[in-house]
């Protein structure tokens, strides 16, 4: 699999502040990549350099093999969805899409064909003539994403795309993104505050204070940074005490943490009577993030 | 095509903002009303006083005063409306839409020209509406304009629009808030009319100040408008038998003749100064936009 994004020894300093401090990672073509960090960790600066909005102070960034000297070509291969809606709110959905498409040289019949495709994908036909400021947050987000996809980019950068959206809309946004990823083999580069979104990623990089602290698949991260959790249903507290391990009561259930699945299996075999109704789960990405950075992501 | 679509987008954004649009259209009408209500008689008396004992008809005096008021109105509007029209550029920065434009494959010079041309078109449209209303007022007061006067006034307005747009574009390029542009608009509306000789003739100011003001290109545009909207009335007074010396005194007193350190400035020089200033200011604006984008990247 080819690399869609290659970042090597990237640096960006604002005076004394090292916003991005010698980071290196790659994103494979067609990969769903999650870039995690608290506010000010260096995510947005990295994205700004990727998009050509800012220049680095060192290191290299290559998009599908192209360096920043081919910025116009790089920009054509990227679609960017910003955290805040950047649509022209007084204008109609149609105008927003038409003016944006023109910046990529898509006009006339070519635009109408692209529009047809996007209307089918995002269900835009009923709202095409409506001004953006009369639409709901979820509808606006769909248009933001549609606009980023007008020129059929190979790489879609999503900067906290579902912040502030209701669960139903978040779900529908992700359904569309994942469908596109499969159909077009599109690379998705995501920054998010929602850890469950990152859990679906092929690869995760955690950045803090401009440095990369972890780079692995969600499963590897969970195995490395969190243990397994055993949840007991219909168990008595006295039985849990017999295990001689710390436990916590979660609603009507009890939960204990073990180092790994092997340890869990040992306990099952050792105390079969207690393990009548139970569940073994991996740690969550929240736990990974906490273990790696020492803090939780604000949601 | 990119430039054309950017211009269309910017113009549409301006006219979709009803409050902005109405304020731009109402401002010249309010100014016209205030001029007529408070200053009309002042300039009529001033002309009669300049002519001394020479008898002159009320129609000629009214036509002359109307020419002064309308030329002053257009001179101020061409600049102040440009500041209002340039709000689209400032709002793009405030609303984050500039970020979105920055990731599209569009040259900074194209973006800059897009803002310049759209502001110029909007300003020209409003200024010509004001000029049309002005012609109606002059026709009611006393019409002494020849076809060439009308055509040259249209040309003067066009050049002043280009000048006002270039000046406002440079100033607005540095503004980052709605409050900033409001403050600048207030200062410009109040001060520019005095600086360009619209509110009161430059010839009535102290000699030193007169010399300083002749370094400001707007003065040349205002003087051209004064000559083309009042010259017909002055010529008509001459046709009634007023001595040439008396007419020269009127032309000097009301800035139809402009002097650069006691040297009379021919009309073609005024056009040249105004045209070169427009070219220089547009060049400066485009250069600022390109440099600002580069600086932002390195920041």
C-alpha cells in the first residue's frame, strides 16, 4: 500500500513555543487515520502545514509523493472539512457548491454532473435552493463535507467534523464518510474529541505538546496502555471480595481490571463459580489517551 | 473563470446582506438630503458674494449650487461606500471563510483581485445610482450641463470608485473585526470629505494646508467632478456677460481650478494623477495580500 501522507521530522515553532516538535508518521492510502491530542497539542498546526496554509520550520511533508513546492497540485488532492462551518451562510446551498467548484476548475456541465452525484450521496436536492443560514447544524455539516468532496480529493482531512452534532447526525456523517472511503479508496485523516470515533481507525497517532507519544492501531494501543475489564452480572459482592482484587460497582454490575486477556482466562479457570454471567472487554480509547498523556480529552 | 466566480460570489454575498446593502444605498441619500437642507443656501450665498454686483438668475445659482452638492456627494460616496462594500473581505476573515479559500488552489493575487473587482462593482453601482439621483436634482434645480459634462462626470465617478476601492481595500486588509471596520468607516466618512475638498473648498483653507491637500489624489478627483458639474453653470454666467476675471475667481474659489504650489493643474494631469494612483494602490493591495499570505505561512 502506498503512502498518502509522509511527514518526516516536522517542526513548527512560534517563538519559544514548539507547536510541532520533530514529528514523523505516515498515513497509508485508503487508511482511516486518527490524530488525537488536546487543544494546543499541535494537531491544527500540523493540518495547516499539510494544507499549505503554513510553512514548517523544518522537516518534510509529502502528499502522495508531492512536496510543498507543488502546492497547487497538493491542494487539488486534499479535501478539508474545518471544525467550524465555513460556508457562505447568506448564499444558497447551490451557490456554495458552485462557487467552490469553480475554484477547482469545475464549471458548467462538469459541475452539474458532480452536483447530481453529491445530491444523491448527501440527499441535498430538497435543500439545494435554501440559504445555508436557514439549515440545521447537521445539514450544514453535510454541505461542508460535500463541498470538500467536490473535486474528488484522494485525501479527506476532517478537523473535528462531528463536534456539536447530535448522535443521529454524527452517525449519518460517518456512514457517508466510510462509504466514500470504501468506494473511492479515499484516505481519511481525522482529528476528533470523540474517542469512539478514533476506535474505528486503522491507525492512531497521539500528539501532546508538539510531540508524538504513541503511534499504533487502536488494538495495539489498548493492549499496550490499558488492561482488560471483566464485568460481572448478577454477582454478589462477597464473591468479588474472594478474588482478592480491587473492584468497582458500576450500576448493578461489578467490574475488575486485569493486565490482559491471559490473566482474565486464568481467573475464569480458577474461580469458575463466580464467572456465571460475565463479559471481558478491552480498555477504551479514553483509557488509552489518559494513560498516554495523563489527561482526558475534553468533550 | 476562478476570478469571475470569486467576483460573483463576493457581489452576491454583499447584496444578500440586506442591512449592509440598505445602509450602502441609504448613506448617499441621507448625505444628499443633509447637503440640500443645510448647505444649499450657504453655497448659493457664497456664489452671489463671489460675483459681487454682477446680476445672475436664480436658476443659474440653483444649478451651480446643485452641481457643487452633487459633486461633493459623489466624491465622498465613491470612497465611503467602498469601505462598506469591502466588508465582505473582512467578514471572510472573521467567519473563518478565508481559511477555506486558503486551502483551495487559487493564487493570492486572484483572491485579492476578486475582492477588489467585486468591491469596485458594488461601489460603482451605488455611486451611479446616487449620481443618477443627483442628475435629477440638478435638472430640477437648473440644468446647465453639456453631454460631455455628463460623460466626463461618469468617467470621474468611475475613476474615483476605483481609487476609493483601492484605498479601502488596503485599509480593510489590516482589519480583523466588525468593530474595526465600523470605526474606520466613521473616521473616513467624517474626515475624507474635508480632506478631498468635498465639504468645503480647498481654496478657503490656509495656504499651507492647501498645499498639503494637493498631495492627496482624492483632491484631483473631487476637483474634476466640481468642474464637470459646475462648469456649465459658470460658463452660462459667462455667456450672460460676466467678465473672465470674475469667472476665474469663481472657478478658483470653488476648486474647479486646482493649484499645485501655485501652478494650475491641467485637467489631463488630474486624470493622470488619479489613474496612476489607482494603478499604484491596486499594486500595493495585491502585493500586501501576497506578502501577508507568505508571512502567515512562516508565522
